[in-house]
C-alpha cells in the first residue's frame, strides 16, 4: 500500500456536529489505514483540539474574524472589512502553504474555497470537494466546481446544488459517498438525567442556529398533548448571531413555562449517552446534505421524526425507523410536525430492530474505503 498525504480542511472551527464531525471521523479512519493526515481549520479551537487528541497533525490558518462573518452578518461597513480581511488572507497564502506536501486535499465546506482561493488554484489537480449540503453560493460554487478534480456528494440530493450545465459538463467528477459510522454504545459516560422514569424522552442534537430550527422543535413539543414528556436540547452556538438565537430559544422556553420539561445541554462529548436513554429524536432542520445526526440517533435505537430535508429519505426508508413530516419552510410545519410526533408516541418502538437495520446500512469501513478510492 502506498502511503498518501491527505489534508482535510473545514473553516467551521467551533462546532463538532454535522459536517465537521463527519470529516474528522473520516480523517481518523484514513489515519488508521496507515496514511498521513492533516486537519486544517480557520482557528485553533474545538475541531483542531479534537484532531490533536486523535493524534492527527493540525494546522490553523488563523483567519481574521472579519473574514469568517456569515452572509447574514454582512452589512455595508462589515462588507468592506470582510473584503479587506479576505484579500489579506490571500496574500498570507503566498507565504504559508499547508498543502504543499499533500497528495489529496479534501475541502469540506464552500467557505474554505474562498478563504484559501490562491492555494486551491495552485493545487487544483489535488482538490476533492466533499459536498455535504445542498447550498449554492453565487460565483464561488461555480469556481469550486471548475477547480475541483473530484466532487463527492454525501447524498444524491446534493446534486441540486449544481446547475444542469455543470452536471453535464463535469459529470465525470461526481460520485456519492454516504457517511458511515462505528459507534460503541456499550461504553457510555455517566450523565445527569433530568427526566422522570415514566416520561417519554425526546432529544434533539445540533449546533444552535436558525438553520437547525430548534425554535420550531420547542413549539411542536409544546403542542404535544401529553404530560409525561421531556426534551433534551443538545448543542451550542458557533457565532454571535447564533448566540442571539440561543437567547430567543431560552426566552421562549420561559414564556411557554417549559423549564421543567426541557433541558438545554451545551456542547458535550457525551451525546451518545443522551441518545441511548431517549425514545424519539426530533429534527426540524431547514437544510442538510445527509443529516448524519439522524443516523447516529438510529444507531442508538431512537425512533426519528424529521422534517423533509435533503438526504432524509436515504436514511428513513421505512416506518420502523421514523416518520418524515413536511418541509420546515412550510407555514404549517409546526402543526404537522407536532402531529407526527404524536403519532410516533403511539407506536410500539423496537430499539433493537432500529439498531440492527441501521448497522447493516451504514458501515464505517465502507465509508473510509470508498473515500480512499477517490484519492487514488
């Protein structure tokens, strides 16, 4: 076996949910196969710290905070600062190149293309773009499609992020590699339980942000006509805008007098412990690629109630595993979502059967092997 030098880059440095977590698990699998792996991120925070704990090499780009602002945060004055910071970042790339020894460079998010664009162009024959969400960014998506040597889609729905012209012109670049898992639910951390023994326990996991739509989960949970219910809402904000969203969530819980029925848990490495004793997993996201957290929930034996979102039918393919509601962008979503939750409560949920079906479908070894084939 030829040892390869493979770099993974993701600009989202704080949260270890969703795409960054999937990237890190893939990188760990590649490393365990004997290859050299480096994780690159925009700041030295949660992602790189976890990578170091897994004995992976790391590199922080030390991106100026202004260059990491989301599109929603860019007013006129901030746009000027953003452009200045981005150009400064590009000049910095001329002096520091963490990709120079790489055989393959796996780009995990569209923003990374923009942050290190000169390096992406320089190493364009090594670029693998792992598309994990159906999200098209004007101009940048076109550039990324052109510069990537290969484009891996986490689900078939992610093809919607590309124009018909791009799909035809670059069809040789596209392939689908679903996330795989190797989670040991036999080794669980002790965590404090806040629910009563006779409660139906609900759980939702994800970074706290408008896209994950926790506000709607709380409203639907409130409409559920039962007393013995409890919800664990697990996750943390990743930027200032999301901190404001968290404040709205906490205020809404107070307003609905649900403080004794909902417990918010900040980012934790013990997520699987909460999943293990929960009955039903709630997911109301507006946009996804392949919602890996649903797979984790199924592997823990949770029945899933999800919004209709990209990739969900790759996971929830029969009613033994879960129910799919309408799109979260629909005006009647909260009502319909609550009705689906009520239907789920009435079901005879077989946790062992859910685990068995999920284990057969999503294997970690296959996930790693398929990716390494793309690096040849």
